[in-house]
């Protein structure tokens, strides 16, 4: 559509997502650390003060990097835990009932167990560039919430600021549209009339023929299964590339490697999308576009700030590992639940 974006490199990672093998990540609220939860490694060492004087209460990006670095020190077994077992058991279960219930269903007890954790991609501070009314550079396109880049977050979202932003800018967009309804309706009718005849240089007839071709190719079940399975494999590969090179800590060389790899993935992703229109191929195509956009933004910004941390290439941020570690790595980079 040609919408301008900005600040896409500022992807905030939540430092304490629950790590359960074969499950998507589940956020363990910062309130746990606010109530005294301690970051420990497998040896029981409380390591938070090793990376910041404020320990567990340091800014979210600092804690995420501390957890990431501790995890990177041992790729053979899980090495980072959140421990709040020193607090009263009854108080814990009443203070955090949802977390307690979720943990119990998975054989963990908030009052007695150290909880395995990992950082997880949580929030995009950047997005589609808007003005104070939520308008973008694309006529008729408005944006609010996480999709938008209003500039409110800077490079590091704070707690529930995103909720406030969504409420304020959501209402602002609605007010703007309401006040300019007559003019916007006329503009919308003109756009629809124009796009009915031509969309991205294609006539309506060509679009209909393309749709029929896609539907025809979707009737071959064997080919469909192959495309879906390949799309799932590529999406997993894309996640690995993003985690290894565009994750909590980045390097110029790692970002360049990611850009090259994502370009290759994108080419095949588009071929799969053209051959089979389904949720898997659509998700892969969209994830590849988003991954490339974040990577390109990170490559163009060599200044570490907030959620964007870039270090010299002599620092190995991915930690060397052999093939035996692959299953563990894939578990670490699972997406957030919900």
C-alpha cells in the first residue's frame, strides 16, 4: 500500500516468559519481580545484580539482556529461573491466581518451584508512521495501537503505556473521522471507484482470473499438503534466523546474514503463496515481510538504545552450539501464547 513505517528495530522483549517444552511462551508478569521474585541460574546463584545495580527491578530491556546472556552461557540445559518461593504460599496463590492455576496445570507450583524462563518478543514500539490524528501517508488509512508509530514509546515501551496509547489514539482516530465524515466519504467513494478498475496495475478481470487459478491449484490435495508443510518448515527456520540474529542482542554481521537469509526465504514464501493460498503460506509470507522490515531497520541504526541493542561483531551473541542443541534452541524461540 506504500505506507511509511519507522522505528521498527525497537522490538521489546519481555524478560520472563515461562519456558515449557512444546508449548508457546506464557508471560510471567513483572509484578512477580515487583513482589520480590529473584532471577537465579541452575546453580541457584541470584545473578541479576551481576548485570545491573537495580537487579530484578532494572528496566525491562536490561533484564531481558541479562536473562539472555545467562541463557547463552549454557545451551545444553535450561539455565535461568524465576524464584519467589520465599514468599508466603497462601499469599502468592491469592495474589497471582491466574498464574498459579496455569502453573498447576503444568505440574509447577508458584510457591515451591523455581520457574524456568526465557525472554520473548513482546511489543513493537515502531510501526506505521502517523500524525497526532492517527493519519498515515496513505489516503484513507489510519493507524492506532501497536500497529502505529506515534513516537510515544520512544525506543522502549514502559509497562501499560501501550494500553493508554491505544485508548487515546483509537479515540482520536474516531474523532477525526467523525469530524471529517463528509469529506472522507467522498474521498473513499473515489478510491473505491478507481480501485475497482485497477489495483496495483491489474484490471478486475486479471484479478478474477488470478483468483480462479489459485482456486484451481488448491484442488490438488497432495500439492497442498507439500506447500503447507514446507511453509511451516520455513516459518520455523525464519524464527531461528530472527532469534539468532535479530533478537535481544544484535551484531552488524548477524543482521547482514539475517537479511540475506530472509531474502531467500521470502522468494520461496511468495512461490508457495502463489501455488497454494492457505493460512500457512499466508502466515509465512507476512512473517517474512515483517522480519525483513525489522532487520532492515536494525541494520540502518548502529546506535544502541532501549529495545535495540547492537554490539561489535567480535562478541558472539548466539553462542556456538552443535546439532544436539537444536531441539533446545527451537523450544527457546517458541512464540508467545495468545
